[in-house]
């Protein structure tokens, strides 16, 4: 049955994140031929709204406010609740990012609906929309469908296909009033930690280092390989605990969950808590001196060897491609 479905886009550092287009893709499947409405909050959103239309949204609502430039729980909950009150959609899709994970349960409570979180697949089966999501730290998947109320899902970046871009598409871009009041929290300043150019959670290629990297200096060859591949550098908690790198790079159960096309794990043993954050990567390459390291059990390709020999060789060869 055709539905009206809202897809919330996410703007970070002035850039519209790719997962916004993936949210539109999920919304299209849920809408089943109905209307997909993009939603954006912040400032200077016109170009992003046009991009959402070119990437499959039928129209876009923009809530301009300086208080929505950076994610703040109260402000975003108020703004999105207002849009939902006005639009009364039958479906809503939000990126499963740190902001989306915080926002979604509050919105589910406002909508008095359920929430299918951390979705990695959306498909139509007859009249039903089937959502696939990982459970038990990524060791298994479950499938769910929503039988009543608003169909509300958060989608994990890099998993749901975004619609193909079509520059000839057009649609209305409408400003909505999202005047925010009585905020309990405001952001005064954002102090950034430098983690390189590519956002880990959306990176297509990740080169991750573990305790086997041995020092902060030891991460240099990994950074060079990531540069050549246009990817990002990640780390195990072992490497973060040893102060070889910042915790913002940590991947795993208590770090970031990533699903790149290629994950290169160097000097990482493959503890269950690390696997929870990366085992759904499309291709996993493990480099480890120990042939018995558990990481080889989830790897598609394994290289038994010293990472300080293997990584520079890989980088040199890839530079030639
Ligand atoms: P190690 O287990 O010490 O492995 C180092 C590996 O490097 C070894 O396999 C060794 O053979 C190899 N090696 C050494 N030198 C070289 C070399 N020169 N070349 C190639 N290989 C080499 N961990 C996470 O990663 N993410 C999490 O989110 C996380 N959350 C946790 C939550 C809880 C509640 C707990 C209890 C633990 C958590 N951990 C997490 C920690 C996890 O259990 C492991 O301790 C951690 O992942 C180990 O990191 P590591 O693989 O880098 O180190």
C-alpha cells in the first residue's frame, strides 16, 4: 500500500552525509510507490535539499535554525516532532549514526510507535516490508516487519542502496517553522579531534591497527595505505588503550560499528568485542604474525606475516594501480 515516508538527512560539517541518500532508498521501499519526503535541519540547506531530490526524494522540508547546525537532543526532538505533527507520515527513516541513535527512541516515544533500529536491509515481500538487522553483536541477523502504527527505522550507513542520482529530477523545497524553545542544552563550541579526512562510519575502505602496531609511530604505514586507498584509519581497543591512537578510532562493541567494502585488520587478534564492530564488512583482509589468530576465522583473505613488511609492500603495489 502506497505510503508517505519521511527520510531525515544528516548534515555534518556542512556536508550532506551519504547515509541521507541511503535513507531515501529505504524510504522508497517502505513508501511502496507513495511519497518520499526528505527532511533537513540546520542552515544553508538549499543545495543539500536539491541533492536529496536528485537522489530520489519527491520533495524536501527544510527547518532552518542556527540551533540545529550541530545535533542537540532537545532541539532535534522538538524540530522533528513539529514536522511529524504537520506531515503525519506513515513511515520515517533516520540514519543510524550517533545522532540518529540518540534521536530515534525519543521520536518513537512521541509517535507512540515501535522502532526497528540498526537496519542493514529493507525489502518488500508481498504486502510486507521486511527489515533485516544484526543481533548478538553481528553473529546473526533477524528479520522484522511492522504490523501496526508508523513504520519507523534507523538504517546503518553503507548497507542500504541509495537511489541512482538523476539531475533532471525536480520537486518542492519548502521551509518549515522549527522555532526551538526552552532548550536544556546548547552547544557552545565544538572542539574537533583530528582523525583524518574520511568519516570512519561511512568509509568504504578502513585500514585498522591493533596492539601489534606497537606505537603511535607504527600507525604511519597504515595511514599511508589508507591514503592510497582513499580510506580511513581505524583501531582496536587494544591500540587505543595503549595510547597509540585516539579512542575516536576505536571499532567494536564499545566503539564504532562499521561496514566498509574493504576492512584491513593489521596486528589485531580478533577478539569477539572487536568483531562486533567490523565482522559485517564486505571483504576482510587480516594481517597477523600468528597463524592461529582468531581474526583469520572471519577474514576473506589472510596474510600471515609481519605488518611492517606487508603493509609497505601493499602500499607500493597499490600506488602502481
Ligand atoms: P591483542 O589481542 O594484543 O592482539 C595483537 C595482535 O597483533 C596479536 O594477534 C599478534 O599476533 C599481532 N601482532 C603483533 N605484532 C605483529 C606484527 N608485527 N605484525 C602482525 N601482527 C602482529 N576491543 C575492540 O577492539 N573494540 C571494542 O569495542 C572493545 N570493546 C570491549 C568491551 C568490553 C566490555 C571488553 C571486556 C573488551 C572490549 N574490547 C574491545 C577489548 C578486546 O577484548 C581485546 O582486548 C582487544 O580487541 C584486543 O586488541 P588487539 O587485537 O589490538 O590486541
